[in-house]
C-alpha cells in the first residue's frame, strides 16, 4: 500500500474513493462534504427484463448523477478546484502500462471495474459484464494491487484479475481517474454549488431519474394492468427472489445504509456551520428520518414473515460484516456464500410463499415507497430556501 495513502474505507463507493485519494494529496475533507459537494442524493428506478435469460435486474439510483459517473466526478472536481485526468483505453496493454506509471509516481487512482471479477465480493461468474463498480487503487506490486473499497483495510487482488475487471465492461473503456493538481478551494462556494445541484436534480419531472421515479415505482408494485407492474412482470415468480435480494443489498449494503440520506444529513449538518446556515440542521433531521424509512424498506424487501427471505437477509448481513473488515477477512464468509447460493438456486424459478403472501409483500413495499416519496418531496421543499440560485 502507498505510504502516502492515509485514509481507507468509507460509506459510498464514489465519494469514499475520491475522499481518500484527495487525502493522499494532503487535502482532507470528510466524505460527507465530498458527497454533498458532488450533488448528494438522487432518486432513480429501472427494472430491466432479459427474457432470454429469464432474469430481471433492478437498478436504483440513490446518488446524484448515478447514471453519469464521468459527469459526476468532473462536476465534483470543478467545484473543488481540482484538476483530474480520466483517460480511457481501448487496448489492454496501454491501460495496464498507464496504471503502472501512476503507481510508480506514488499516486492512487480511481478505477472503473466489473464487480463480479473482484474475488472478495464472491459474485457468480454469470454476473460478469452486468454490474459496474468504483474502487481506489492504493498500492500495487508486480503480482497484486490493493483496493480501497469502503472496508477498514484494503483488499489484495491478483493483478491479472484486476486487469480483467477493468477490461470486462467495454463502456467503461478501462477508465482511470487521477488527481493532477489542486487549486485554491472556496469551500462555501463549493457547498452552495452542491446544494444547488441536489435541488435542481431532484426537482426534475423525470420518472426514471428523479423523485417521481419513487412514486412510479410505488404504483408499479401493485399495478396489475401495466406490463411493467410487478404483479405482471413476476406473474410466473421467475427471478422474484433474486430481485428482492438485490433490492435489499443495494439499499442496505452496497452503497451504505439509509438510501444515502444519512450521509447527506451529515453533509447538511457540517455545512450549516461552514456557511452559516443553521436552518440546514433542521433539514438534516428530515433526511435522517428518511434514512430510517429507507432502511425499513430494505428490511421489508426480505420479509421476516417468509423464512427463506429472513434467512438470506441474516446471511447477507453476516457476510457484509466480514467483508467490511477488509484484507482477507472475507475468506471466512465462504460458507455463508455457499448457503446463500443454495437459497438462490432453490428459489430462482419459484418463490417460497404463495400468491397471497406475495401480494401482501408488494402492498407493503408500495405503501412504504409512497410514504418515502411524500417525505422526500417535503424534505426537498425544506431544503430549497437554503439554496442560493443567484
């Protein structure tokens, strides 16, 4: 690991990675500040259907510009007066050489990777090419790289495996982000820019990429006439278990808890003192309440009333706790992964509950989403007066 890399770990992959490589350049800001300046929270919902594989993939966008990572990082860098480079490579050899050059200069880098190639995440090979991820490269030698991925210690990964992870998703173009120089930061201006970005983004009328997406999702949970409604999509129960499991993992494990609303509340609290806007602390309480609601939604997804779902939820929590220790601690969770795969295999083509229980589950998720949507609209309205649109 690089001697100049002082901070490891975090809550949210994108903001944690940037926070830590910035600290390696001698500029320490909290992850909450970085997260908020980047634009903070988002809201997005897409349910992809792949009939040939009998697979449904749920995509939730909980951060600002969640579907535009390059724009996300460029806007963040501009607000912080940081000059970044994000070169892309079509050829593997050039991409590997560039990474080595960066490491040789003693600098960390943010890498775009395929999540399923990272051994510590223990995803099946069938998932390769489907799910992207962000990690920070905080060290390397001839055989291994060390990846900072939210845990308390970096993960060692075989260099060849890591290069495979970078190359697998072609749209990522083996992209690597490095900090080239740092200018004079106007923190108050950066905070205001982040607040403005949040309000603008969440005020959009988009039903895929802004708050109305949550209202749409709530309706689709129980809509039997819409072909995208869950009662129609999952009429055969194919993939319902996996979709609910991914919903829980995304809300409770992969991107931090509370739909990232707790992290945003931390940003508002910290910003209140920095820009003399004490009213932001009141708004922060609204987002902390929302964090609890998002956590409750995650718990509902793997209902305690359906025994195999409750079992999967506990296994996932146990495995995540080991993962977050970092290093090789994840190796202790292999038996948990075996048990989880057994549950997944048993219920991939069926569901461990009758239709009445499924309807009740869909109604519970819908009701919670409606409440979340209403509270999100109220929190945004409370935030808006504190934003300087001049």
